[in-house]
C-alpha cells in the first residue's frame, strides 16, 4: 500500500499530463525533521513511538490546496504522541447519566419552528433554541446514543432534513442556502449528547466555504474549460485516493480539514448518497474507533440560482479525536495559518473505506 509520505515518488510515476492536472490543485513538499535524543530518552521513545530512530529523523509531507488555500501537514508520528486523558473516563456511564434530557421528549421539551415539525419514523425536527442563523433547526434522533444507528435510521434522518429544508424555504422564499451539520459528541462541539443533526437555511449569500468554492469553480472553468470538482476528484484518483460508485465520487483528501477526512461529491442527496455516507461513518467508527465526528453537507441554492448551476452536493466527514483526550485537535496552526496537522495516512483510510463498497 502506498503512503502519503511517498507522495513525491507517486507523482513522479505519473505521466506529464497527469502531473499537470494534479498541480492545478496542489503543491507538495517533503521535508525531514531532525533532532537528537539524550540516551535516557531513547528507551522511552522506543516504547512510545516504536523506534527512537524514527523520532530522530521524521518525514513530513506538506500539501497546499492552491484554490481554497488550505494546507495539511502529515506526520504519522503525531498519532503516537502522549496525550493526557480524562481520569476514569467511562463513556457508557456518561451516556447513561445523560439520558432523559430534553431531546428524549422533543415534542414537549424543545421548541417547534413557526412552520411546525417534520416527523420521520426515527426522528423529529425542532427549532434550535440558540440559533446561529434565522432559519436554524434540529433533527433529533429517537435513540439517545448518537453512535447507535442503522442505515434505515440514517436514511430517515436525511430524508427528514430534506423535508425541513423544503418546508423552511416555503415559509421564507428569501432563505435559499442549505447547510446540514452532524456533530457527534462533545469533541465535535455537540453541546448535547443525545443524537441530533443541525439544519440551517441562509439568506442573502451562501455560507463562506460554499461561496469560496463556487468562486474557485468559476475561475477554474474560465482558465481550463473543465469542471473544477470533476478534476479535483481526478487529481485524487490519479494518486490512488479516489473511486466512483453509482455516480458518486468518493475520495480521501490530501488537504483535509481534520484527520481521516472522507469527501463525497454527488449530484443529489439521494438514497444512494446517504447509503455511501452511512458506509463511510460505519467504517470510521468500526475500523478506526472514531467516536466523535463532524459531518457537513453543502448544497447548491434551493431556488436554482443560475450563478450556482452545476455546483454539486459536497459531504465531508472528519474524525475529531478520542473522547478521553484532554488535548484539543485544533491548535494555533489551524486557527491562524489554516494549516491542518494530520496524524492518519489517507491511504490507510481509503483502503478501509473502499472495502465497504
């Protein structure tokens, strides 16, 4: 299996035309971080990292997305660094103690939107009590445990969310920009443990990330007369990190926003797309032990704005780290430099994800 650390060699093996396509999107630089360990630290480094020599000479790969201007810095050694854990962490106990909150009785303990509630088989909508936009709702799952879900239930969650967007738009024709967010547990910034999603429908302009990508898409087409997202996917496929399934483009990003990012590019959020989302989340939770994740879905405007014609549905899923860690996964590099420090090799994620399809 290839490695992200070997990305320069992988690129060297491509044809000139393939490399040119790749470099339309990314810049790649590999460097070596060297240090000298005192003799007393070498046994600790062997125990902690596997081999002290890997610590003394670390291979690091930097990838820059030249359109969105985000970058990732890959060093698998960081996944093995010591982390301070919360004392006597017991997720099962925390889950049990948190049961019985307002989300367990959403019809009587959560507010409704002015246009009413959308009821699914396994969930129900509510209005968010502390909104970050005018049209901001919740899809509350019947199950308390946010990590306990079947594909049928996930299909129902997303189906209900789409109905919420339609009802919200009908009640306010100025609100046309949809965004869906599934924050799972506190590491992903969920303030309530009970399983839920957030749905927002913006007015005036889309959310910043979507606006940025639409702008980049238009500039790219004007320069290359080719579709931005199709070529972005091809750039990943060329290096062995992308595959297609039933009109879906699935890739593990080399410029991810957080660890283990999987991106799904689709024409619609239909059953086929939701099935793929379920498989990716199941893979991350089962094979990588992910318990806290962010899942975001960006849509084109509901009103079919011509300025957004051809803009796809983009789903991104990222890991937010172990629930027991006291150390945050977001630091100064992410906040000030848009430089995302990544511990997991995307090739390892890709191999596992692809096996689910």
